[in-house]
C-alpha cells in the first residue's frame, strides 16, 4: 500500500471530519508523445493542515509503443508512478 490506513474521497464525496491532506491533480497530457513513447504530464498540489504547499510538476515517460496493448500497459505503469510520487509528497511534505 502506498498510504496505509488512509481513505480517499473524490471531490463530490463528503468528509465526516476535516481531511489531514488534500490533493489537487491536473493531468495535462496522458497518451503517446510525438516520439512514440507513453507520456504523462501532471501538476499536483498536496495540501496539509497548517503548512504552505506548492505545485509539483511531473513529466513521466515510458517506453516506445507500437500497439494499443503496449500503450495501455505503459500508461498504467505511469499512473502507478504518479501515485507513488503523490504518496511521497504526502509522506515527506516539503521535500520536493
């Protein structure tokens, strides 16, 4: 697990209590780049009670792909890397 004992709530969800952290995520590119490699560009903002936060831009690239199956697999890997990066920002605020 990336963040044990945690609960994720979408924007439309209702929280019973105040959240310890909030994550705003903007995905700017998710697909195959001009070079044929899968790419994910995103900006995340991890908010924490009582701390200032700043945006974290990420550009993740994978292997070149030639089939739809390879593209789906590569994009799935990039989503996992994005989740790992956001989890790291939550575990270690201010380190990036």
